C-alpha cells in the first residue's frame, strides 16, 4: 500500500482500514506462532501499513487543528 493511496482517503476510511489491518496482524501472528503462515513477509508488511496509516491520520488531524487556529 502506497502513501499516495492512503492520503486520498478520509480519516473515517483510514480508521476502518486500520481496524482491518489490526485484525490481519492478529491473524498473521496466530498463524505464525502455530507455524501455519507460509508468507512470513506479511507480518512485516502489515506492521508497516499500520504505521503509515497512523502517521497520515495524525498528519491530517494536525493540519485540521492548524487550520482552525489560523482562522481564529
């Protein structure tokens, strides 16, 4: 998932996608602990996607608050 794709989405869409990624991360960790996960790289990819989304959510929230402060 690329940052450009993430930036086009709203905060609400990002929040729902973040919840899905948390579920995927949990399932991947469980499968990995039982030795059933054939694609070990998925654990790292999901973790990075979660970090990307959280970063962009915080950027969007910060830009909204800065915009509100400048109006006042």
